[in-house]
C-alpha cells in the first residue's frame, strides 16, 4: 500500500494479515491500581477481569489466580462481558466450586442437561463478582452459579438477562435467522432469560460518581470481602 504523508513524501507499506490473540482475562483494575472508597491502595484482595469466555479463559484464569499469590479475597469483574463459549464458562465456574450444580440446559422438548461441578482449585477464598446491566449470557451463568452455591457475593446492577441457546438457520436468499433451541436455568432453577441475575448488593451510580470517576461497585465489593474475611476470622478465633 502506497501512503502519501502530509509533507508529500510517499512510503510503501506492506500489510500482513495475521491472527491476533487478545487475552480474555486481565488483572489491571480501572485506573491501574485497586483502591477502596477512601482512595487507599488495596493489596490483600486480588482483582481479575474476564472480558469474554473463550477456549483460553479457564487456563488464563488459573494463571491469574496463581500469580495473585496469598490474598484474602478475590474480585471477578464481568461488567460488559457479553458471554462466550458455554463449556469454558462452566469450566470457569468449576474452578471455584467443589460440588453442586453449575447450570441446567433445557431444550425445547424439555430434556435437561445438568452441568455439575467437580473439585475446583479455589474453593474457600472469599469471592465477589461485579456485574452490570451489560453482563450477559456466560457472565450471568458464572455469577448465578457462584451466587447460588454460596461461593460469591454479586455486586452491581441486575444483569442483561440473556439465557437462551440460539442456532443460525440459513435462508434461501443467503441470509440467516437465529432460532432459540434451548434455555438455561441457574442451580436453583431460576430462569435467566428476560430476568437477569439480581445482585446481593445493588449499586446505582449517581452523576457525581460518574463525573468523579468513582467506581462504587468495586468499593462495595471490597467492603463486602473485608466484612466476610473479618467474620471468618472472628468465627475461627
């Protein structure tokens, strides 16, 4: 490709097509440093963001958890996560569960497929999941699985409410139509479609929060984890 710069100089640029792998898991919180509502840096709680669920997500999450080291709590941020691959979503939830149901998939004939947890790698560390109204599909399955199995506190807004399996059917004119062929239920058999996952701690941002770039949902998640750690410490003493 020939490019002419503003000074009139021409340059020949070669463009190479390639597959760019973008990590589905990140560990940098908004602003780069995890801080509480008093603007103090938080070092004893790990932060992990799951952007989407891909084939690499479970392994990336394992690596992020290992890298976090000895922490007292974990925040999983699935805000604006649109979902992704179902099996990998279930494997992600399984990392935090030592048993129980992850989800139930029901087809149009009423046949059920139950996804059950096995033995996870992080089954006792306090967890808070931060979600918003754009958290959909797989992120809702993860939040509901950990919430209803008593493994996580969900903080934020009610999620999007996408709980169906869609299949593309080709049309004669070259187009396609997506048809729902199954729906998902939570471990307690609650429907996600059209309802979403209701948080344990609801957070509504004010204009002042937005203008001041105050991440209130993260603040509430930190507070909830600290309270849980303190309660566990009191119970064991």
